[in-house]
C-alpha cells in the first residue's frame, strides 16, 4: 500500500481574525464635574456624619447599615470604609462613561445627606 499524504496549500485554515479598533475614551466635562462633585459629596457626608454621631450619638444616623458598621468597627473605620467603597464605585461608573448615574447619585447625596446634616449641625 502506498502512503497517502495530505498537504495543505495555505498555512492557516479558516478566516483571519479581524483587527478590532477601539476609539480612545472621550473626555467629558460634564462627567468630570459630576465625578468631582460626587467625591466631594462623599467627603462632606463622611465628615458631617462623623461630627453628628460624635455630637449626638449613634442614634442620629439614619442608615441602619452604616449604624451597624459604626457599632461593630468604630465610627471612623466604618465611615472611611463606606466612603472608600462609594467613591470607588462612583469612579468605576465614571470610567464606564455612565455620567448620568454619577450625576443622579450626586444630587441624591446632596439632597438626602449633605443638606440634612448641614441643617442639623449648623442651624
């Protein structure tokens, strides 16, 4: 019997992998402003919450998750951890170019956290 050989004339079988071109991310002044205000809101909320809890006790904290964390780990550690997580998630939204959500979260934080703490602590 004679040996049969199979030779492939082309070096590769199938189609070539297409080259994918990703456009560089666009800079958004609105997105940058929303992120900066979001991070400032997180900082102010953390500081105001710390001062409020130190002045009036843990019972003044309206968020039960934060209150439990503060009882378990201490005021500073719990607030710093919560604000770092919130800031990181806001930055990730910004990097994914979901600027509308960052802006809405910023407005939410200012209306339900910064304004009430300002009224409680300063007026």
